[in-house]
C-alpha cells in the first residue's frame, strides 16, 4: 500500500519538472472542489452510503491536473468510510471550453469503521478509484461537474461537484 503512495508521489514529482517549463498563461489555475453524492458498496446486498468530499486540483499541463481528495462516506448504522487519494485528472478538451468531459484516477487509502453492539471494528487498506465525468463552467471562476467512478473496496460513486478556480 505504501508502495502505491510512493509511486504516485514520484510520478507527480517527475511530471512537475516538464510542467515548470510551461508558461503560467497556458495552465489553468488551481481549483478547490466540494462534492456530494451516493456510493454503493457491493456485498451480499448493496450497502448505500452518502458521500461528501473535498479536493484540490493543481495543473501540471493545460489538460492534466493532480491533487488530493478526501471522501467521507456515511453508511447505515455506524458504518463509516474515509477515502484519501491522490488523483490524476485528464481533461478531454483544451482549456477555454465551457464544457469538457474528463477522466480521473486516484490511489491511496480507505479507512473503514463499523459498530457491532458495544464494539467498534476498524481497518485500513489500499484503495483506488477511476471514472469520468463532465465539467461545465458557470462563469470564469466557478464550475459544476458530475461524475461516475468505480473503486476498491468495490463500490461505485455517483456525485456532483462545485469547483472554484483559486485565481484567474
């Protein structure tokens, strides 16, 4: 699990060197995102969870960004999950478009806890998510997006996001 985190960190460092040669005008600004949605964990029956998440995106190239994301998932009873990932997002279209599809993949860790009677069980393991969505700009600083992702611990997530460019 730590090997995945180290690999992602080295990948980001490696990609940052060529990105520094880009002009500041060619890369979109960093963005902060707030997400809400639904996740269904696969088991004998689907286990429904509400999702709230926050993320930051930093552009390495005009269509490629990286950044952390933390997701908090609330399931039935005492079922709680926290997923922390480093994400790589690839926009399909170049900057300046009002609407663009995108692909996202991330790797990191999932911490699960659940209450059984008076006892609490918890575990931490490696996690990943991958999927795609569509982002639409409301003005030059604010956008909305919707995406669908599949991840491990096996689940799917459908969510809506509002994002804000941190400078323009």
